[in-house]
C-alpha cells in the first residue's frame, strides 16, 4: 500500500511542478500544445505497436505456442498508452520509454526474473483450473 500511496501522491506533485516549470520557460499555450501532441502521438504509436503485438500473439497461438512474451509486451504497451494520455512530462517520458522495443525487452527480462524469484521463495503461486 505504501508504494501506491507514494505513486498517487508524489507522482502528481512532481508532474505539477514539472508542468509549472515548463510553462514558465515556454509559456502556457506551448505547454498545453506539448501535452496534447504527446498524448495524441503517444496514443497513436501505442495503438500501432499494440496491433503489431496482437498479430504476433495470433501467429503464436496459430502455431500452437504460448505467447507469454508477446502478452507481456501487450501489457507494457497498454501501460505506456495509459501513461501517455495522462498529462505530464514524467508520465510521457516513461510512456515513450515503454514503447521502445529494446527497453521493453529489458523490462520483460527484469519482470521475469522477479516473478521467478518470488515463485522460488514461495511468495507467489498460481494455479490453473480447467473447466469442461
């Protein structure tokens, strides 16, 4: 809960401070334009990459393979889209970084290692129930 509280209080404060400073340097209309352009461009880029991942998932499933890596890509692209449509400099930066394939690959590796260590330590379990 501490991380969520930090995320929902500190991040907006940092965003507000950054937007105020940006407005001081380039002016209010330009700051609003930056927010709009990054939101629209980011959402379009996320949509394009998301559709590519969806095609890859469909190809993997058609070949009888589990598309785990592609599903993680899809989740990261979805997070990127949410960050990009949220007004702010910090969230836009992180959102655009999530859309860079090399950074996404690194993030997938880190996430996979964390998941593996939690499973090994018994801190995370999953079960699958097949219903007829």
